[in-house]
C-alpha cells in the first residue's frame, strides 16, 4: 500500500511514545500511567479525519487502515440515470458527514460516540453500469482476461458500482456500509461484500511498521509513492482518457486465497527464496534493509542469483514488466475453513492504475506463469471499476459522468 511520509513518522513516533510510557510506568510503579496513555492513543485514532473532498478520492492515497471492506452494488431493475444521480448525491452527502464524524440525516445511531477513525469511502463504476446508461465503455474497462490457476466465482465478482471503505475501527466501517446500503434502497442492492483487516496503529513493535499478511511476509514495501518519477501518469488518468475520468483511476479488485497449509510446510529459507525477501526484516535477499532497492544481478558465492529467477519480487518488478507499475492496497481476510479443513484465508487485493492492461494484467500474466509464489495462491473473485476523480465541495461522486446524460 502507499505510505504517507507524515503518517509513517506519526506511526513510528507513536511506537516511541509507547515505549517511553511503558518505561515511565515501570519506573513509577504506576499502571494508571500506561492505561491513560492507551486511552489517549485510542481517542486520538478515533478522532483522525481524512477529508472526503479533494482532487482524488481519498481512499486511493490514504495511509494504512486497520479495516478494509469492499462492497459491489447492482442497480435494481427499472432504476434509471435520474435515480442513480439521486443515490450518488445522497451517498456523497453521507460520506462527507461520516468522514467528518457527523451523523448523516436519518442515522440509526449505530456509531454514536465514535469518531471518524480515518474513514474513507471510495466509489467506482463497472462496465455493466456504463452499458446500462448507454455510455461508451473506455477501453481500459475491457474485461480482465482469465489467468492460469484462477478459480473465479462469478457470484462474488464484478458489479455496477464498487465501494471501498477503510477505517481504523470496524464499527465505523460497518456503519458506513449500512448507511450507503440504506440510502441505495430502491435504486441499488448489494451484489457481494467482503471484509478484511490490517495492522492496528501502534501494535507493531521494533523498527518495522509495514503490515504483514497471513503468510507472515511484510506486505506493501515496494509500493510507488506520490512524488516518484511518473507516479501520476501511471496511477491517474490524464487528458487522453474520457473527460469524466480525467484525474480518476482504474481499480482492480481480486480476492486471493492463500494455500496456507502448503505454505506453512515450507522451511523458512525456502519461503524467503519464493518471495525474494527475508521474512523477519523484509530486506531483499540481495542485501540491505527493507527499503533497499533490489539488486537483481547480485549473485551468491556459489554463482546463483541472490534473488532467484522465480522469486516473486523479481517477477513482479517493473524491470521485469516493461515498467508496469500499480499502486496496491491489501487487507487480509480469514473466513473460517473450507470443507476439506484448509483455511479460507488470504488477501483482498486492490490495484490502482491508469491503464489496467498495461498495469495489473501485464504483471499478472507474468506472475501466473513464472512466479514461484503463484503455486500457493488462488484468485477467487475479480472486479474492475472506473474510479472517477475526487469531489470539489458541493459536487457529488460521478457528477462529471452523470450530468452528461
């Protein structure tokens, strides 16, 4: 996931303050000091606000959140552009309230007393919606191809409208989803919904603040960052796209089941070879620390490549994919066990890019065939959405598209 420098400093500062508070509690024998610090920290997280309005929808570049839920909606039979426009206006007003910690009109008080907890609400449109509205479908919204080892469930894929909710509290996220579902009644219904989780701020100890996935690997280290050369052109749509998509992005959603029992049977050194990074520190096997660039030419003393030919980081790197770059977000999920006893667990994977064919599809075609890690993964849900630009105050989500109908 993208990492905001200010957020990263805040997270590390929080770790330092936690350590100092723990030392003070020991020195004074005062358990109350530590308890008060935890309470203040929790209230601080609850009050963290990420503004809804902005050039881009806030969930794209938002820092790590503890909870990420995704819901896809389908329009009801008979729902027309006017009803969709009314729904999106209502959603936008509610999103402004919820992300500011205010109760929307008609609220059921489910989250009374809760702060916004860094809530973001990010919406996109599927090709099926554009066809229904008789709007030309951008080439970038062409269906994703089938990939080797895919086990896609159509009932938990695609959708007319997709919405990503992220926040540092599950009640806040659930409340936001319930609010939008209520406001959609009569116009759209939930097609499918999935919930995931990440690291809660302040939980990770030591130097490393990057979350781990359920394979135990640090997840999101190599993400591009705003300010990197070419970041905007690779992630956001420029002047060559449809007018209503300028400043927007395309979102690929994939539910990826991890074959955790098979993965756990591997010795740690083999897991590290499959990924191309050390499991404890996240450092590349070519040397350095977590954020040291890969040296794909580095050799071991025996002449073998330090980062092997099939290592995930090699196969996923821009150098191996003609410069293809995506901005990824990931939330772990654990939905119990399958009938064979294996965990139904893995990653809710999201990739933002200006061109899915030149981004996610190009990378995934390579990974599916040459990545050693792909043997331990199964993609079970898939969706692609056009995420329009963010809102100016007074605008509503998708206004550039809906006002042209």
